[in-house]
């Protein structure tokens, strides 16, 4: 299969599959037994990660842009990855 024919899903579908969201309630799902283990129950796949409240929501919109706050750390861009926002054509 050539690079031109390489399959890629829509970016919002890939995000839904690769990002793990935290539990809504810290005590667990409704009706769960007490002290049941929370978190991810399946093994981590390549590319999966959890959401962070201390990160850009849409990283592709901030690709290659420096942060404006003095003393802020770099946004950890991958220089080899150029993602376009999923809202663009």
C-alpha cells in the first residue's frame, strides 16, 4: 500500500479512541461496590493518553506557537508532526 493510499480516520474519531477521560465521580460508577479499582482497566495501546486540565485542549491550533506568559515552559510540540486542526479543510 502506498503512502497515498494509507488509511487514516477523521481526527475527532482518532481522538475519541486515543484519549482516556477520567471518571465523572471519584467514588466510581453508580452502583459499584465500595473500593472498586478505578481508572483504565484494559492495557494501554500505542498513542493512548489521558486528558489533562493543564494542557491545551486543541493542540493542533497551538502547533509551533510560543507561549506568551513570561516564564512559561515550552508546549512540547513534536517538530516532526504537523497536524492541521480538524475544523480546517
